[in-house]
């Protein structure tokens, strides 16, 4: 790669007590002992189970946390307070102490049908505490935490219910496996399921819905709708039953469902998002560009590692509060949005430096939380990431994790290509994505720096067709579905290797992309979307004759 290419890619319990007194033959409530009887109280398993959240609005996040490395996030809406519950076995006529650490506006902690408490602590975790006494014949209690309508996402962590478990913890019998799992309906982004009830010696309290090994949500009844799915994509579901003691059944029969096609026969995800980089190249004011071109999305480069698997812009600029956030705020104020690009050709990359897939997922989650992202892009290049199959797998596993933890999030991988389609390592990346069930939304190729060649339209189309063929053979997709998972990210004007993509050629590429209903069109970069004929390969202009922001205007015409 030449210097411009390298420049482009330098750029990611306390226990409760109660007095016990006896007076004559009157029995007073027993005292809770110092034992937390909740399962997964700090969400450190990385999944919701055995918690169940209304509206599929609960997820596990890596930041902000109170203790450990995970916490619960409840994405409150205007019509749903994102209540998350866990039902446990308790002993009758006994006092229990419920505590938990929460963060957000108006966060509640309590027991269903009994005592509760709340606080407003939007900028830091604070502890809530409440005690309650079970009834004379009560054997289960439903603990809940929720936010308040339209008050934003809340967080909860390290929740404890101190007291003896029901029956002294004697229930070790798991429910029977659910039967008759079937799909009752589907859209381009959701699948509705139903099944026959399980039986249990005490009682079933929840059903957990899985896709592969990923738990998607928990419900109390025998039907559910799984949302946030990709269009034209095959999913396999199973269901497990769970009782109040945390005993879990075996899996139900599996059911495979392919979601409907989205608008235009694609995934339902379409993104025209040229790269904008605040690190060099006389960064333009994004509002000026948007007003002149109609562009809405930008790919912001690059999130790298600033040490210790900690994301920052270009390894040097702060994740929030700097020039990058200023640009993002301007874009969003003008009605647009951004997708951050992690990695690139050069620099200290999170994918290579984070010690594990879970650590990488935690770093990605910090950026997702910081900006409330709808999509993320992993630009996988060079020998440290693209040509390292273990790092490829780490990245794909991390993307799978954050997608499961952030319903509706779209994941994109970007990588180099030959003129005929993916190289060995590109093919390996696609095969690993299938093997890991990573559910990647868009595979974006960079059709330039081919090592020469003047037919940039023909080479780009041939590379995209080669990618389509690989996606079909790997995932078993038809042509339309394969195209709907393809992205193209070109380079305007002169590339590092003096290939010339003119405005006329880029228009041809855009029109082909629209005709074939691909998912994403991008180019490097808006910084270079200015004329300098004979200027060579430089950071702040294209090296050719063109109108200012001409490539961005062409890209804005991509609709998929």
C-alpha cells in the first residue's frame, strides 16, 4: 500500500437484618440470612437469563458498570418502562432484604405486589434498598427493576435478595422441555413463535428463546416475537423452560425461519456513507457538505486502541468531548447519522490488541453506548487482523456478541479484494462468519489498489460479483439475498496506485449498486472530495478535476 493508503488507515450485600421476637403463641416473620438467592445478580454471565425484560428492551452492556464487567441496560421507550424481572423461590412468613445499584432517571427496584423504592441518578450509580416480608403461604417472589417512560436508558448492577431460598433450596428438578415449537408469523425484521407449555414439580416461571447458543429474550408465556433481525436471513430457534429455583429444561425442537425481504428485496438496511476523517486532510464542516449534497450518513474514521483495549479516535483523540463528537453532533443536528469505522490499514487496532473476544466486545460497547449507535463497521486489514485467522475469529465473535446485546444494531465488515472477488483471507473471513453464526449484515469490499488497471468500473463490478458468488456458496443464499449483504467502498479520484475513479465512473458504480440493490456505498474520503488536477495522491483533494463535493453528491443518490 502507498502512503495515502497508510494515512487512511493509521487512524478505536450488604445483608438485611430484622429482629425476631416471640410472644406467646404468635409467630413473627423469620429473618433473612445473608445469602443472595438471585441468579446472575451482576449479569456477569453476559446474558439476561434468568432475568426477563418487557418489550425485548433489556440487554447486557460492558459500560457503565458498578462492579465486575457487565451490567443490565433497559432501553426505556415512550410506551414501555423496560421492566426486567426474576422470579425466585422464597419461604413463607420471612423477611427479605432487596438491594441493587442503579443509574438513570427514575429507576425503580421492588417486588411484584409489594414494596418498592426508586431514585434518580442519571450520572452515577447509587444503591437502592427495600425490605419486604412474605405472606403466610407465599413460596415465590418476582423481583423487578425498571425505568420510567420516555426517561432514557437505565442501568442496573449487583442486585441482591438476601434470605433463604424456598424449601431450603430443595428444588433441583428441571421442567420438561417445551414441545411443538413453531413459527406463527414473520416480517423482514421479526419472527413470531409459539410452543406448548412445559410442566414442573413447582412451576415454570419463564421461557428462554435461543438462536444457536445466544439467548435472545425471556418471556413468561408460551409465545414470543423476536425482533431486530436482518431481512432475507435464515435463523434457527429453540426454547428452554426455567423454574423459580433456576432449574432449566432441555431445548425444545428447533425451528428454522427465513425472514422476509426488506424494501427493494434487500436486508432492509441501506447506507450511503462516505468516510469523513477528523485526523487530517483539512476536515470539512459536515453541515456544509450535507447542505450541498443531501448526504445523511458518514463513516467516521478511525476508532483505534489508546492502550489497554480502550477505544479512542485515532488512538489519540478522546472518544467523547473532542472534534469527532463535535462533527457527530453537527451531523445529527442536520438530520443525519454516523457509523464509526474500527481499525484500518495502520495504527494500534482494538481487534489485534484486545486480549479476547469478550474484551473486544466490551470496547465496542463503550463506543456504542457513547453515541447510541445504529451500526458499526470493522475495517479489517493488514497482517495483524485480516491475515490473522485467530484475530478474524475474535473480531467476528465480538461483533456477534454486541449484536446480540444491542437489538437492531447492524454490523459491517470491510476488507480488501482482488478484481475477481475476495482473496484467500477474504474467503476465510466469510467462511468464519458463517461457522461462528456471526450474523454480519454487510460484507463491504474495497475495490481499489488492485496493483494497477484502468477499468475501475469493470474491476469493481467483477469484484462485487465475485463476492456475491462467495456469499451464495457459503450461506446458501439466492442472488437477491447475497446482493443485499454486499457493500462497496471505493476511492475517489486517484488511488495510491494511480488508479483513477472519475465522477463519471463513480456514477456508473452507484447506478449498478442501485440496480442490484446492494446494502452500502462508501468511498475514501469526503476530505478528498475537492478538485486538484495534477495534484497527485494527497489527503485533501482527489488529484483530478471535479466539482467540490461531487463524489459525495453522487453517493447520496445511492438508495439500494
